């Protein structure tokens, strides 16, 4: 059996087991899974591999659109059987890089348009399985990645520091997937993106306290802290000083 289909998972939890393996991918929205006691979330950046006969439960989270591949080991070639054995030896929630997400979007669009063509559905499912297998077990592709443009990132952070800045947002500025960006940023800077953002916020706040007469609540807002007390707590914890002492009024 090899079946590739598009479905919506409803929000009511379901518990069952079946004899075939299952790969669940999200085209839109999210779903919660628990496979043999291992919980995880299916979203655009993470899939779920359900081994055959594994007890599992799942529930959709709001609006969602899932691409599901059902398959077993009967009637497949020895090479494909080995692929399935490796992919489905244990429950997994593999992370999906940007290239795989693009491939998934293409497959989803083709299935939406020509889903009644079983040969197309099978072929697209096979491509997704093979691409995921290569990412998990194959040789890593040789990919030349240039150094991060830290000057560009600093300019973007400085321009938007007053609001929340996500790692995914910075990864987009750097033209990398969030996982690649996080790893490369840590290697290049020695801090995680979250740590670097906090350091940048504290550095600006300290400079404004020394050079500006603005009230503390205004400085907290301009540096991206949720409140005056959040700024005070962060400065005390990471700099060992209160804003008043930094300003020299205490």
C-alpha cells in the first residue's frame, strides 16, 4: 500500500494504531501527536514519522491542512524496504529545512490540483520520502555558505529594536533557514540570537540612561522591554546594576 492524501485533522483527540507506516507533514497549521509515549508537534518546520503498529494519538490545532503518506513494506523493492526500515525504526519528529518546505509546498499544490491521479500522488509521496531519508541518513550536501552579514543584521536589529524580533525573522534577513541561521550565528558570534538580542537591548538601554534624560519607562519601550520592571530585572541580573545606579542618580 502507498497512499498520499490531503486531510484536515479535527481538534478532537483520536487514539489508534494501524499496521502501516505513516508520514505526516503540514501544509498549513499545526497538530499535536503522541507516538508510543513520545510527544511532538507537526508544523511547517517539523514532521512526524509513525511506525506501523505504534499506538499514537493526535489532534489538529485550529485550521490545518496535512499531507499524509500511508505505506507498508509489502510489494516494495529491497532498496525501498531498507529505506522504510530506517525511516520508521522509531517514532521521529524530524526538522524540515527551507528547501524541503519548498518541495512540500509544490507537492501540496500538485495534489490539490491533480489529487485524483494515483500515479502522481504516489510519485510525489515517493519524492518526499526519499528527500526526508537523505536528510536524516544520507550524505550531507556540500553547500558553500558565506559568512553572515553581521553589519546588515545589526542594522536591522537596531531599526526594529523597540519590538519583538524573532529568530525566524533574522534568518530571513540572512537568507537562511532558522536552524542553519541559529547554528551559524552561534559559531560566528559566540552567542545565540536570543542572547545577542538581549545584549543589544541592554547596551542601548545603558547608553540611553547615561546620555538621555528620557524617563525609564520610555527607555524600556524604545529598547524592546515589555515594561520598566522587565528592564530593571534584566539590568540587575546581567549587568549587576539598577537603572538608577547606571544613570548615577542613586
